C-alpha cells in the first residue's frame, strides 16, 4: 500500500514537458499546521512519524533509480507506474509497481542491499478502477519513462526523490514526483507529450 504520509502531502501543479527538453515547476509541500493535532486514529500523519520516515529515507543506501532498475529487470520490457519509499515498519523498502502486458507486478526492494524481497502479481489492468486504467493506457503511449521523470525532478528540486506516481487530469497523463530537498519536501509534476505528437 502506498504510504499515507506521501499521499497526504501531495499537491497538484502542472507543467509541459517537450520531447527534447523539460521544464519542471517545483512546488513546496507544506508541513502540517502546528495548530492541527495529529489524528489519534491515523498515526502515519503525525509530525514525529513524518520526521522518522524522512530520517530513515535520508540514510538509505539504495536510490529510487536503483530500485526501479532492479524491479524492471525482474520483468523485462515492463514500465514503472508507481514507486515509493516505505520506512515506517521493519526494514525500509521501496515498493515498485511495474506494468507489463496488462499485468501489474509489485516488488519490494531492500533499501540497504537492492535485493528483491518479494515480487508478486498485484493486479491485472482490467481489475483496476477506470482512472487507473486510463493512466496505465496513457503510460504506454508516451516516450518518457518514470526513471526519466525522476531524474528531471531531482535536478529541478535539487534533491533525492522519495516517490513517483501517475495521475490523469483532464485526459492528460502526468508524473508526480516527490523530492526530499534538504529539510523540505517538494513536488514536481511533469506532463509528457504523447508519442503521436513527436
């Protein structure tokens, strides 16, 4: 399951990405207001939990890029649709979801060794909701890959990516990358051009 921490922090900003060059607009992710008390029923949203997760991420030896490459090698020809750091329970791992021929595979990659801890069939595309099916169909129609989007986001936000995913808004696919930059979290949204427009 994707970290509630990162989902709760993501905001929306849109930018265009051309096939030759990329321009990324970076948005700071605002910390929780100090006047808001953390939810007693959702400890994943407390500031202490956020700080602990970010501290564990900063100490990881394996990058998001490395975990992505390992997961895609498990299923040659696959494309990464979602990747996130999970450091809250047990040993930190990257959860990577890759798409290949209508199947979504979920792999856990150890953050210290880059070893595959598990890789299971998560779902078929037909088993997903309409929004997710639309995003995954659009992923196959673009040249930009998650690894490219992560590289662009890390340069644009001057930091280290902690997660990446897809979103479709108004019929357009975008990559949402969250980057840890110093003590800040920044979100970079990249809207790729389709293969047909190239």
